[in-house]
């Protein structure tokens, strides 16, 4: 007995204060029971079991935790068994919380919970996109890639002018015509040539002069003496892309020769109608300066142009790139066709299926009415201009990889599609009012739709 008591006294003096050994005698029954299942684990030293039985619970825990780090393979397996038996004891349950977490049986049910919020996400996508997308996403992706390829090819000729290039390509896919008005030497003709050479279709150029006749544009009927009959000789208007260079230099009589072909895609000569190739597009250029010897385009012809835009001067970086290739003045000759004419027709059919919400259509109508009600205008946007906006917005959305039209598409195209159609009041123009300012005011006045109908 004296030896056991001395061993217990020595155990209490290890790693504890001198005041702690006064309580081991009272706590022996409480800590003798949880330590019994741990005794078979240490089969090496039976005397050590007697020492742990007479010792207190506080020195027993640090003795087990200290060798736990170097001998993890030895204590990992018996620890869960030892902790499950004294579950009712709060002193032993506290360290048991750490090993219980990796063996928690509720984890197999957790993968089921993330699958539940995934379903509402799939249900919310059709509300925004799928119900509005009428064309397959694969076709829209191909449209976007072909459109970007065309724009990149033309950008090799007109450097740093992506916006006007995209506008011209949009007008071509829509089947409309575009008017380029800018200062001399800004690359208007190069843009038209670059677009024509990038597409595998016919191209002809007409230099408008004051002595140009309508028959020089649409063609003429002549009498063939050898065959003894009248024949029709086609004019340069019979091409898929026609460049009307400096169109305002021709007389109004010659300018009016384009009215029928620009609207109806056909030419009537001596009572016989001749259709033009498809797709068909007129790219006209004019200078805002040097008005001497020029004739202003009438409103009826201006309204037939889908867009009116300008190229502008290049920035310093783009100008440096242009000067580096100045040895070849006509850079458009080096371009090769990247899109076929049949592809352009299929792109037009695909863009025509793009979805436009009724709220967006109503937004277009509200903007048109705002231009008509403006005090600065005598004539606002026509119905042809509203239809042209809807068609151009479909192609503009498809070029950005979307099968539905947003109000932002209308805002991006509002000035280039509508500004040239407005007839300004002379008094308002005298005070500084412009057509672009009227369009900007209409966009600020009419709220854009934010919800679907």
C-alpha cells in the first residue's frame, strides 16, 4: 500500500501544481471507469495502468495528447471506440467533438441540397434568355464569328475605324444603303472598296459628275443593226455593291435615277423592268464642304438610305500604321474575299428571326413620335425609318452574339439611322439646333423599357 500511494503521489507531482494532489483520492471512482477501456490498448506496461488508475483526470489527458502527435497510427483507431462509451460524461465529450466531425453521417445528404437550388436557376434562365431567343445559339455564334471576320478584314484597309465598318456591314446584311459624308481624304472610298473586296460578289463604281446622265447609271436600250432588234445594255447599277462616289455632284435628274432601284431593287427602262443582283447595296459618298457645283440630295432620296455615318480622321497610332504601308496607296486591292454572297443571304435570313419584344417596338415608336413633336423639326422620322431601325437592330444584336434585341441596340443606332431623315426648322438651325441634338433629346426624354411584356 505504501508503494502504491508513493506512485500515486509521484504521478500527481508530474506536470501539476502541489495543490492538485489533495483531490485525487476523491476523484478516483469518477475517472477509473472511463480509463478502463483504454487499459487494453497499452498492452505493453501493466504497471502503467495502475498509475493511470490512481492518477487524476487532468494529468491523464495531457499524457494521451502528448504522444498522440508522434504516434498517430497507434491511437487513431482506438480513439473513436473510447469516446463513444463515455458519451454521457461532459468532460470526455468535449475532446470527442473533433474526431466526430469527419465521421458525421449527415454528409451524404448534403450533396442533395446543392441540387435543389440548381433547379430554380435553370428555371430562371428561360425567363430572361431562352424564351426570347428564337434562333439556336449555334447559329447566332456562327453569325457573330462571320461578322467579326468581315469587320477584321476591312479593318486592314480602314485602320482604327471599327464603328463605321460595323455600321456598313450591318447595312449590307439588312439590305439597306449607306451614305458616307466626311471631309475629303478620310477613307470613304477605301471603306467601300474594302467592304466590296471582302465579299465574294460583284462590285462597280460610278463617279458622279455634273454631266452624268441617268442612262449612264441604269443602262440604255439601243438598236442593233446586225440583228435588227432593240437590245438593253445594263448600266453599272447592276452589281451587288455599287459605289456612288460624290453623289451630290450629279444633277437632280441623275440622282433621281437611283430612287427606284434603291427602294424596289429593280430598274425600269423603256417600260421593261430589270431586277438587280441580290444582295444589293448602294454606298454613296459626299463631301460636306466645297458646295460649289453640287446639288443637295432631296429628302425623298435621303430617306432611302438606311444609315448616314462618317469615317473621321484616324488617331496618332492608326495614322502611323497607315503611313507604314503608304507605299501601296490602294490597300483594298490586297484584300481577299472572306465571306461569300450566299453566306450574306443566310445571315440576313437568320437576323430576320431575331426576337424583338413589344416593349422595344413601342420604345422605337415613342422615339419616332418624339422627333416628330420636337419644336426644332419640321418633319420627323418616317415610317420607313422606324422599320429600318427594327431591321438594323436585329442585325446589330446578332453581330454581338445575341438572338434578341435590347433597348441599348436602338440607342446605339438611333443617330446613324434617323438623323439624316429629319427636316430641321430654319429658325431652329439659326439658333444652333442640329438633327443629332434632336435625337439625343428624344433618347433622354423617352424612358427605355426595363421589363418584358
